[in-house]
C-alpha cells in the first residue's frame, strides 16, 4: 500500500474525529462575546477558521474597530472559536494575570504543539528562559559578549555582501538569516561550528520546520498528533541532524561536573545550558533539542524584523545620512562597543518603528486560560479560552500613534524623553512586539544589540537601494503571521560619500 492512500485515510479519520469533537454545547459559554469571521456555532466555526487563515488582519481590524474598549472572538485552526482578542484597555489585565490564570507557557505550547513536535520536557521545564535572563539581559553580560558577536557579524558581512564599487544584488531574507544565524551561533556554540554551513542550514531549516510543523499539527485532534508529527513534519529529522553536529561537543563537556570550572571553559549558550541542566536534561538528546529551540527563538523573529528594516531602508535611502552621522559620532567616542550602541537613538528608533509599522504578526501576548477568568470590565471567559492582544491594529491606531500608516523612522528618537521609555526593548500597553510584563521576550536585549549593530554597520559601510524603486515588498500574511517576501532583493555598493 502506497504512502498517499495511507495519508488520505489518516487525514480523513482526523477530519471526522475533529468534526465530531467540535459538536459540543459548551460554545455557548462565549456567546456573550461578539464574533468576527463567521458564525460561532459547532462545525460552522470552520468557516471562520478558513477566513482567519486567509485574511486575519482584516478580521482583527474589524473586531478592533467595532470593539475598541472590550473583547471579540474569532475561530482559528486547532483552537476553534475559543480565541478572544482584548482591547488596549484590557491588556493590563493580561499582564497582571498569574501564570495559573492566563498561561503564556500553555499558549506557546499550543501554538507550536511543543509537547508533540519537540517533546513535553521543553514545555514542562523551560529552564533555558532563566539561562537567557541570566546571561543575555544585563549590560555587563552583553558587553562581555559584544566583541565576539561583532567579530562574527563583520566576518559574515564580508563573505555575503562584499564591499565593491559596483552594485551587488542580494536576496534580502536569505542574506539576513545567514548573518543572524552565524552571529547568534558565535554566542551559542562558538567557533568553528558557527561557521559550518551544514549546521547553519540545519538551524535555519529547523526554524521553518518547527513553525510549519506547529501549524500542521494544530489541525489534528490530540489522538492523531503524534502520528502527524512523524508523517507530516520534518521536526524529528531536524533533531536527529542536530545530534550529528552536537553530540561530540556535548559528550566532551558532560564529562565535567555541573558548575565545574576548568581551563578554557567555553562561555557560550551551550555551556550555560549544560551548567543549568539537571536530571534528564543532562543528556545529548535533551540538550540538542534545547539548542534547536533557542536557535528557533533567536533566528525566526530576529531575521523577519531585520529583513523588514533592510527593505524599508533600501526603499528610503534618504535616511542614511542621519544614521551615518549618529553612528560615526558614537563610534568616535566609544569605539564599536555596547556603550556606543546605547548612544544610537536614531538606529534604535528605526528598528522600533520597523516593529511597529511592519511587525512580526497581527497578535501578541498569547495566553491560555487555565481557570475561569473575569476581566476588569466584568467580561467572563471560561477555562480553555485563548486570549490574544491585537498588536497590528494597536500599532496602527491613530488614537495612539500620529499618522500610524506612515513609516516614520525617527518617530521615537525625536521624543523629549531621554530615558528608556522609547527604546526598542521597552514594552508598554501601547507597544507589544516583544509582549509586555513578566513574559516579555527575555532575549530582546540580545536581539536589540545584534540588530542595532547590523543596521549601524550597513549605514556606515554601504549605499543601498531597492532593485526596483517604490514601496518595499514587506511580504504577505499567513494567518496572523507576516511572512517576508523571500524573493525581495536589495542592491549594495561601497559607500561613496
């Protein structure tokens, strides 16, 4: 029997099971919350699911404009009609809610189907988050790794975007993801593995496979999910390939006792994870999965953000002089250091505005209610409900941002506030690309110095422009995710002024 008949039989059984499991009366528990995208009834909710996949931003904007101060709901694959979107006024409720009430971890597990794709241990014990907070958030720790990060970044730029007098055409997304993968892994696993093309390709591929794998597995009911992972995703193969690259390194390092200091002990993410691992986590298989997850978090969102920033700068090269002036002044005083980056407010603002204008997706701050919850306006949601904040609509709200549909690169640099309120890493109820509150992205401080260094280097090294003049090709929406245009190209040449 061929693979196609097996697949069709499997998919048919899954569809029937899912259809039957949806015919339940408990949809009425959210009947008091307005709906967008289709009728919120059993079976018919699949209409809304398909609509949300094809035009999520339209549906979210519809709900946002009609219910600016409350909540609305929509249907989504794997979550049915149990998805509630809160207004800006209620974001603070989400931030304040405990993990036992509105769970970030449970929502992330559902989105990536982590219990099935990468195994329950990563979801059950996310100790890598504490490792990141301990080693990649403070000024001292970031200053300590900056020289290695900068060295690798320059090496990657020289290889991928040569400085020549003639215009060189490069694929924006592919080049950005290559540079970010190499630069990040200089800090994650060090030399020489960070420059191994096969290892970098694995991590780039795994980032895509895990994201797509989560989408695929989400469509199947629980009983079929393990089989769906094995038959329909590349995640197991990626983990196996990761073991091929990392096994020898991990086994050698595991010969030392936890926390032991020895001569030439590596100062990288892999070693931090080994030092923090206990019990079953101190195994090659567990550490390989953990490293792949960290790469997923570092590469996926960071590469999308900088691809958009690069395309916006190429479409508006008139902003290069202002960036160059600032970067050169800071480097004259501080050299290429973390301290210099702290003085680059225009560079920081350009990236913050990129996230506001063309951010990672249409939603943020995903949560799953683990118990019944009542918002401050009195709206009740039952346990099992998913809660999102409408980041795209919020970031384009004229009540919050002046001329919100115009890209204004120095919008935040021109603020009279000299503090940290408008820095790229700062979050608030009005700015949520990184989330907000205790579950705001812990790696955003590392991401910020990585992206600011890349943008600063480009500004003082190259002239750039789009291959075709006009608005930048900022990608397309798949559900609530903005996927960069993988064919978009940018022209580079040696700076002439």
